[in-house]
C-alpha cells in the first residue's frame, strides 16, 4: 500500500518543479534576445584646417628626422675583455644631400659608436664629422647611397615671436617618431651646459620635449627648421612645459664650419677673461661690464690699444679696460660678452665700447679665430 507523500516532500517537489520552470524560462529568454549590432557611425566631416596643417607638416617632415642609438666600450675587470654595451638614444635630422646628420653633442658624447635609423627602417653606422660643445651641436655622416631622405628646410630664428606656434619631432623615451606642438614661450634664454659652457640665445618652448627628443628639429608652422631641441627643465626628468632649443641661426653658422673643418672657431678679440674673477672685480669696483684681465700680444685687441688688469707693488688691483658694449649692445657678464661675439663671424669688424679711468671710448676690432 503506497503512502501519500509527506508535506515536506511535496514542498521539495514543488520547489524542484519551480526551478525547472525558471531554467526553461531563462533559456527561452536567451534564445529570444536579439543579437546586439554596432551603433551607426556619425559622419565627422572634414578635419579642421589647423589639424590638416599639423598632419601635413608631420607627414612631410617625418622622413627627414632620424633615430640615433649609441654604444660605448667597457672592459670586464675580471677577464679584461672589451665589449660594447648600449649607452643612450636621441634624435637628429638630415642636414644635406651628402648624408650629414645634425644632433646634440650630449647625445653622442662618451659613445664609441652610433647608429642612425631612418624613418623607412634603414640603419646606418655613423661617423663623427665634428662637434661644438659650446653650442651643443654635433654633425654625423651616414653613407645613404640611393634613396636619400630629404633634408629639413632651413628657416630663421632672429625674427621669431613669443606666441608663435612650433612643432617638435623626435623619439622621446625611444618611441618612434612622435609629434608634439606648442608655442615659443621666450627668446634669448641662457642655459648652463654642465661642462663649463653657457649655451646662449636659446628658444624656450612649451612643446613637450622628453629624453630622446634631444637633437631633433623644432619646426615652425611652415615646416622649416627654427631650432634643435636640446634640453628640458624638469626636476623629474620628464617634460614639465619648459624646453629649450638651439636657434637655427646659430646652427646655420656652426654646422658648415663643422662639416668643413671638424671644429668651430668662435670669434674672439684677443683678450683673456674669466667669469668668476669678473664677478669679483665687478663687485669690488661697483662696475658693470667685462674686465679685461690680459691682452694677447699681437691680437686685434692689442692693435686697438686695449689694456688688462695690473697689480701694484703693494698688491692692489688696478683695472684696465672694461668692455661695456659690442656694437651698442650692452655687455654685463662674460657669458653675454661671448654670446654677443658669437653673433658674428671671424673677419667681421665690431665696435667695442670701453671704460677706463672713468672715461668711455670706442674702438673697432677685426674678429679673429678663438676657441671652439
């Protein structure tokens, strides 16, 4: 005799039936759900004129920019074997049809070899043609043979205006060929090169410049070279909106000499000066300008009658000539003196405004070759 199920069993049977029905319903719901389709794309329309101009500038200039990798030789202290290790990376650009590549000195400094990679993927071993540490400019050369990339068009920097739009192309952090844009933030900046040299007449820009951008071109909106990206000011080492570039007017004066002679001779007048002593003398005598410490015999300064500092038998210092202006432009420091002369070429004639014993006079001197 079959007993009827207990109330508890009936509840379990009912719950099981409800569970089956729920599963059947969920399956039906999934089968009946329509397949999701991509949303329709809204037509954008033409790119803005400035966007089109930026794209065209990058596409026209990219092939003229190169990626530079360097290696240095080290000696194993245990085996005494010499081997090559990666040292750093940077950027550069094609200068002419002869395969000359311009970059920064600090990109290749301390390296035993350098490789140049073109935008089309070709790699070339580079040779150093010349360098000017005072300007942080170096020239390499590659044997490109056929299909030579187009040189960067040369612009000018003396007529730049603060607020003018600029573009930087390079390889920040080793990333291939990137474009950043900004404006000219300031002009005629000076920067300590860290090796005793002060780089003058720099262009300041807020275009993002990061490690690896060094040596790459800074372009104007016409795609012309107006500077070489050389440094950033940043406590973290990354772009903080303050970057510097060597102006193209300096580049166009220095690079041809590096190609022709392997070194750059800065214009000089034939006097010995020193930044530290100059500051001390200026403070001691309450005078602004550049104190001539010594006149080189037979130099242009000697022919013009300049005199240097003298010491009395008692050990007192008697200042000689103090240069206060070059061609009417004020000179108030050794760095400014060198920067003013660097605007000229060897053989040019300049007018020096001098002070001595409270009297002012002007003399003309022909600039002669100086140091690099």
